[in-house]
């Protein structure tokens, strides 16, 4: 039976696997492979994920000991939170896992006083954009994409919803 829970140290490799595979699958063709490699190497490696898990920053969807999805979010200001990461194992998409993870992260933020929730999405991400829009997120602005290097001109779409 699937459970949504805070991640623990035993979930680190599963979080890395889900995030790495999903990031590559989602963004191949939308973003340069050099950018994808850099983001995966910077954000989805065991040492970093372990530090973040120890700080209680990750949620997981698990079936027994297998991580099927992972997400992270938190407060970014007074009354404001951000969904940082939300990925579901490629073979487990469209089973409600992303919705349940988003709900858990949102409830945690709401309990900390959040009134609005933000998320950044890559233009052309036809998995993420419809998912967030169907859950009440509304497009707000275009901003430079995170972690770019000189010569890259990538952007993110910023969405917000009231929670």
C-alpha cells in the first residue's frame, strides 16, 4: 500500500533515482543536455539529498520500501511558500501520487502560515503546466531560469495559487 510520508535516510537513493530519471525524461528536448546534466549533478546526488532529508525537507510516496515519488517545498517569506521539486517515477505517473505529495507539502506550508504557494515551470513542460493549472495555480510572470551559466538564456514560468 502506498504511503505519503516525510523522507528518511533510507529513502535518499530512491529520491535521487526518481528525480534524476524524471528530470531527464521531462526536460530532454526542452532544455540543453548540458543544463540538465548540471542540474542533476548539483541537486539530485546522495550527499545533498541526505542533508536535506535530515533537515526534514523531503516528502516521499512509497510502496513498501520503493520510492515512487518525491517532493520538497517550504516557506520563502511571510505567508509565502514555494514548491521546489515534485517528481513521480515515470512508470507510476497518473496514479494520483503527484497530487498526494503536493497536498502533503501544501498542508505543511499552510500549517506554517502560508497563504500563497508558488512554483516555477519550464516553458513547454506539458506534464507540469497542466498539472499545476488543474490544481489552481495561475501564471504570473516569466523569470530567468535557476542556475544558469553565462551564455544560457533560459526562462521559467512562475505560477501562484492561494492556499
